[in-house]
C-alpha cells in the first residue's frame, strides 16, 4: 500500500468512526444531557474564576519573559548545562512562590521553555507551580490531618526534582542538541539594549505580586496571618499595580500622563463597585493593553508576545475544560458528568470485601488475586482520575474531604493530591502543543506512576 492510499484509508476510517459516534449518540438520555450542561457549567465557572485573574496576568508575565529576559539568562539558570542544584532549586522555589493552578502555570512554563530552559528544570517548574503551594499544604494538614499534609509536602518537593531529572535523562540526546543549537543562536545574536538586573527584577516582581494576591484564596480560619492577607488582598494587588506603573514610567519611559489616564477607569470602577473588584481589575488590564499601543517598541513587542501565548493556549484550555466538565462534571453539579461520581467513590473507597458483597452477594469470599491487586488499582485509579480532573487552587482539599468521608483510603488520597493539582485534561492538551506527544505522555506517565507508588507506600505506613 502506497503512502497516498494509506492516507485516504485513514480519512475513510475517521469518517466511519465519526458516523458511528453520531449514529449511536445517546442524546435522549438524561445522563448525556446532564453531562453536556455540566460541560458548559464548568466552562462558565472557569471563565469567571480563572481567566481574568489568573490567566491574563500569567500571559503578560510569559510575554515579558519572551521579550525582556535574555536567552543567555535563561540558559544560565535553567539551561541543560546549568548546575543541577541551581536550576532545580530555582525551578521548585519559583513554582512554590507563584502557587498557581495547573492551567495558570502553562504560559509561564511555555515562556521559560521556549527561551531555552532545559526540559528537566522547565518540567520541575511545571510540576511545582500547582503542586507545592504553602497555603494548600497548610490547609491539607488542617482539614485532612497532619500526616497527609506532611506527606504531600515531602512528595510534592521530591516529585518536582525527580520528575525533572528523569525527563532530562530520558530525552538526554535531544536536550544536548537543543543546548548546542541555543548556544549557537546566542553567539549569533547581536547584543541589544541592556537593562540593569534590578530593574528587570522589580518589573517582574510587580507582575508576580499582582498574580499572587489577586488569586489569594479564602482560608478556613477567620483570624490569623492568612486571613489578614486575604482581607487585604485587593489593597496589596493595587499596590503592586501601582508599582508596575512606576516601572513602566521610570524604566520604559512611558509618559506618566498616559499611565494615569489608563489607571483612572480602574480607580473609578473600584470606588463605584467596591464589592466587585474583578470589574476594576479588568479595566486595569484593558488600560495596560491600551498603553502597549502608544508607548514604544518594547511594549509593542511585549503585547505581541503575550498575544502569541494567549492564542496558542486559550483554545486548547477551553476545549479541555469542556471535555473535563462533560466527563467528570463541574463544581456546581453533583454526580452529573457522564462518569457517575459513585463509580469513582466505589473504585477508590471500597475494600475488596465490600466490593464483592455489593456485586456478588453477602458471604462470598474475596478472591486472592483481587485482594492482591486492589491496593495497586485504587492508587493507580486515584492518580489517573486526579490527573484528568481540573482542580483550581485549594479546591482539591474539600473535594478530597468528601471522598475520604465516602470511604476513600489514605493511600489513594495522597496519590490524588500528588497527581491532581499538577495535571488536568486541559493542562495536558496545552503541554502537548509545547512539548509534543512523546514528552507529554512521558511526563503524564511519570506523574501518575510516582503518585501511585507514593500512595502505596504511604498506605502501608499509615495502616
């Protein structure tokens, strides 16, 4: 069979598959209709809760990395030839400071990887951003018990480094070729206008501050440091926005009157609608975009790079969110996805004895093979399910509390905590567009496999 015939056969097979899918689509069933509604509910929730406050600042930061951070700097700290202790320490600490969800970290990961970061440090950053969250680990210890909190902290820190090192080792040949090509590119580039490191650092510090405090989650306590920061989150966000304006004025020579004009709508809307800070935040983002059209070549490049990331990532994210809602439901729904929640609870929560009683009948003995494979299966299923679900920052804790109350064992709980926040179906689609299928599947397999193994070990320890 020649190449042309093979291509035509693939097209024919695809059309037949699509026909059969549409022909047998169970559109009349309540479960299917409810799953469709859940898909759009999750997309609406995601648009309201995460696009403006999480992704927009992340896109601007990623665009700034592409324009204002030299490739030589990225290679120095994250490149394949950088000292391992330095690159992996910076990657894991950076992720821990940002404390973002599995989707918000994607523009930042794409920014450093496309500027020449080695695969290992970039993947360590990709995992650590959503997984190593100080507030989430504290919340885990308070709500789920100190043992799970400590295990999550140790596991997440170890995972970020181990998975990064394994990815580097598996694709070592490609990494060496990439490092050589990047070094040749750097040597062939002309030196552009330099900017003092402290100016670049302050500029990025202001944007990271906006991202962190605009998304600061509500703690369980009504007193203490975390609650005090939560109460002041919009004041702190405004402070960092002012700092960003100062950076644009002093370092990028944007006329002060233009910055004030761009900030006035946000300030007025904040005074008119104090209960809806998202409105003034949106006005501030629009004002920043307008500034990039009138403030010189550097900011034009920043806007173009930001838009490049947005148009690459957003369609994949929205498609993935719709798929996740269809299969697993939304935070607003209960047991409404195409996959019933009771199945998930049964597969990670019940013991072999209760499973046999439910499906075979009371009094039947548990087969030896089932008792042997059950711990492996429950931990693997918890890891895989967590990897496919979408968890916003801190939402995994109350969800897991409900699963534990439904009978979920401690081992699968840890497995879900280690795999869930770092991965999601939308996240996988975007990673694939950046790394390609082989590296993406390897990363997913490492996360799920290590989470499964960690859950097994932890289950033995606590039992």
